C-alpha cells in the first residue's frame, strides 16, 4: 500500500498544472481562430439565406432569419436567365483553359532557364521579376489599355487571355523551388543520352513538376475565376461577360436586386468550393514540398 500511495503521489507531482499565462495564451489563440472563422462564415450565411428570399421578405425580415421556403428557386432561375450566367461560365472556361495552359508553359520554361542556365543576366532577370511584383497593376492600366486597343482586342475574349498569359511571379518562384530540389544529374544523364535542352525540359523536368503545376493551376485558376476588374474593363459587351461580371447586371442606377445577387454569388462560389474540397491536399502538399529540398 505504501508503495502504491507513493507512486500515486509521484505521478500527481510529475504532471504540473497549467499556469495562468498558458491558459490565457491558449484562450487567445483559439478565440482568434473562432473569430476569424466567424468573420468568414457569417457573410456567407447571410448570402445563403438571402438567396432563398423574395424581394419583400429580403427587406422586411431580419438579416439572419430563415426564409419562408428553401424551395424558392426563383432567384436562382433569374440569375441564370437574366444574368446570362451560362454564357459567363462558358467565357470563363475558355479564359481559364488558355490562360492556365499558357501560364504553365511560360512559367515552367522561365523557371527552367533561370534554374539550370548560368548566364550573365540571370540575377538581373530574377530581380526584375521581383520588382514587377512590387509595382501596382493599376498604375500600368492606361498603357495596357492603349496596347489592347491598338491590337484590336478591345471587347474580345482574347484581351483577357493575353493579359492573363503574363508570367505570374508567384508561379515562377514555386517552380524554381521545385527545380532546385531536382538533381542536375538527371539533366546531365538525359543530355548524355542525346536529348536536347528542349527534350530535357519536356521529358524530364515537366513531368517532375506535376505537384507544382497542380498547385499553380489551383492558385492561378481561382484568381482568374474571381477576377472582376479585367473582364469588366476590357470586355464590357453584354455577350462577353464572365461569371464575375454577370452579377453586376443586377445593380442599376435606381435599385439593386440583392436577393438575386445573393443567388448568383452562391452559384459562383459552388464550383470553386467543390474543387477546393477535393484538391486542397495538392495545394498544401505543393506549397510545403516546394519549400524543402528533396
């Protein structure tokens, strides 16, 4: 009995009680996380509930009150028909396909050259990419608009494709991190076997960059999908709207159909939400593995 009691006393003394400072830090940590979740979820909850309300119900009931019926799909129907959201999805898909394909090819080629070839302007070009990331895009819109107009691409879907083809600095640096982890011996072995530099890029480097490509596709694709400024400025014609600019049709000079806008926002969010749920592991794995040499 004495041995057992002494063992119990030793066990109780070996597990110190949490101090007051640790309790405060833990409370602040999880409290800030809950606050951040609330900031993100509360607006989405308001939009979701508002999308099922009619006009009178939307303005006469409390913000977070439940709609009379969750089967009221009139707002969704109006968003599809009057907002031309089907055409917006088609235009957005075309822009996404060509823009993401061009971004992947240009970005991987640029990273391949900067990582594998030592030439005099290598450091200068890398610095210029970093400098370009620091320049606000709005400050160059006047010159960009004049170039697009001079090329005859204003009010054409090609204007958005060309503007999104510009190599994204973040994409280049993600590819560079992955390339720095790929042994150069693979390149040398392929060159000894008779492959050209283009063959090394296409048959060796590009397949090994698959995780980075998946990461860039998701990050870049979401950015293009949510872009409102570029299609609104360069494609103002009614039939050339994207999924983001389609919602703007319900805002007029005298009134805004907020219940229909809420339905359109829900329709817009659903594709990206579903894609993110199924592909989120590629985002996290790509960002983390690209930062560590393998």
